[in-house]
C-alpha cells in the first residue's frame, strides 16, 4: 500500500496566472489515469495573498481548485486535500508557506495518509483453531512433522576468478 502526494506550490499559481490551467488539468488527468493503482492525494493550489481577493489570478485559482476537486472525485483512489487559506500560514511576501504552515500541512497530510491506509487494510478473517484434532497443511502433510530428504546431494562446485576459462 502506498500514498503519493501531488502538490503544486507558488509556481503552480504562476502557471495558472498565465491561463495554462486547462493544459495542467489535462496532464493531471492523464497522470491520474495512468496511476490508477496508487493512492494519490492531490493538494489544492494555494491562494495568492500578494494579490487582492478579487484578482483574476485568484479567481482562476479558485476555478482550478474546483475543477481539480471534481477530477479527484472521478477517480477511486484519489483524494483531494484543500489547503488552508489562513494568512498566518504564509510568509511575509505572501506566496509560500512559512514554517508554521508547513508543519500544519505536514500534520494534516499525515492524518489523511493514515486514514487512507486504514481504509486500504483488508478485513481480517478469524479462523477457529481446534488443537485436539489432527490438522493438515495445504500440502497434505501434518503440521510439525520434520521431513528429511533422501536425495543425494551434489558437491559444491569450485568458482574460479576468471569464469571464462
């Protein structure tokens, strides 16, 4: 069982600002389709605090995150993780997570990973054990019986340094 975290940062927001979001969604969709046997956590693109709330870039980021969430829901082993929008978790220049934001993000991703792995665990099937009856393993041998081979054993071959001789 494995979990992969798929996350873009400030560069992802810069690409969205250039209106490359359709291409990015297409690439992400292709990636999710080709890795359908892996548990993947897709993290939303962070809000740009260096721009005003109503800026075209922040609107495009919100739109991209909505589409990314829908894309994640369409895949069975993909989870969407919405990043916190708290301003306190970002640096003074407003584009990157600060140490507090990184710690919070890491803790939340660990919890989500544990949750995913718990769902992946197959339920245990308890088997009854009756010690007084003679049990036989899958090869029809009694359990606990030592078997000895009567086959003649070969003597070990001598290995030479130059194996081409």
